[in-house]
C-alpha cells in the first residue's frame, strides 16, 4: 500500500484491569507484499497509554517526511490529535507522538472498533495477544502466551475443540449490555400493550424468560464457562412509531471471563418468548439486530457501540 513514501497504519491497544497488564499492536503497510505486524506489552499500564504506544511505534516505523494514514478505534487518540482535546495525563507519550507526527504528514482517521474491519481486528488481536503475555508473566504462568495472534482460542494447536483456560486470569468486575428488537404488526403491539394476548402478560413473561436464559447460558452454548451472576436486568420497551419491541439486557459478574454471552442470551430468549406468545396472531414477527452494545472490564477493556 505504500507508494511514493505513503504508509497506511492500523493501531490498537488493550489492557487488563485498566490499570493492569497491557499490550499494543500495529499493522503497517509499507509497500511490502505482507504488512509489518508490530506489538509490545507493559506490566502495569492503561488502555489509553497502550493506544498511544501503538500509534507511536507505528509512526516510528515510517521514515521522516513520509505520508501516513493512521487508523485507530480510539476516539481519545484521534480527537486529541485532530480536535485538540485536553491532555490531562500521559504527557510523556503525547510529547513523543507530537515529535513523530510533526516530522511526517499524518492523516488521523477513526475507525469503528469490532465492526468487521479486517485490519482493525488484526491490530486488536496483536494488542490482546501482547497483553496476555504481560498478564501471564505477572501471574507466573504462560498459558496461551505463545499462541499466534490470529489463532482461534477455542481450538488447540491440533485444531481440536477446547474450552479456553481462564484459570490464570484474575477475578474482575465485568458487565455487558446487549440489545435487539422484534418487528411486529401494529395490531400485535396493541394487543401486547393492552394485555389482551391469550397466553398472558407478554412483557413480564419475556422478562422472566430472559433472566432465566442468562442464568443457563453455559448449558446452551457449549464452550461457555458457567458464571456467578451478580445481576441480570431485562427491559422490554414498546416502540409504537416503528411497530417494534426493543429488548435490552444487562448482565454483571465478578469472574475471570466476560459476561457478554449471558447478556446476548437474555435478549435472544426474551425475544423468542415474545414470538412464542404472539405467533398465533402474527407469524411474521422478525427478531432482528441482536448485538452487544457495551461491555466493561476484562482483558480487552471497555467497548461501546457508537451508532
């Protein structure tokens, strides 16, 4: 991708605990047949510092005077460089970044994280893999430390299915929110609102079903770890203008692995329950848009969908 001294760079950072063990990754297109893959880790750091380190190392790989398009899913990084956001911390790294960007022509571009961009995802995998090396080192263990960044964690080195070993990870507070919706006929929505469905109170029963589904996620998804849930909240909201029922579920735990699947399962089971209770009057109900919209805690840090 590098022509006439032009470079394209994708960067990402990750941190376990924030502060905690962290890693950074950069994918650098410099004209070679394959891009450079750069990564590194630190024992005690923050997610923002890792985002900055990824950009610093990526830019440092481009010669002085070169033109660089740098993609990052960190609004903290991109907006500080393009919109002059205040720099309250990490002054040492900002100084290094200013020096590097000042001697290159840099086009800073924000890219939505975890949204299917191939090279953003590749940079993220590098950062998470590097972070795991730091975490394993700090924990005195090395499970997965030598795993390639692009490998699937549910497969062993011989391609056989396995449950991921999370025994080395520290217990941290984790929370996840998922959302989805059902598109229904206006008359169906009216019957639900007025409590006239023959099977009973649709919203209450679906709410209970979602909570029960979250509690049994590990029984439904083969390789999920059973988690002690601190809370599960399921909310169903009628959207009459769009003839929809929006379902939002939040699950929280204190554990060694994330709670995203529990939140997603809660939404899915609640939606299926609505369908089951209303299918006699509306078989064309569509369950749509089920996705993770926010997570906090864990090795990959915070994630929020930005529509």
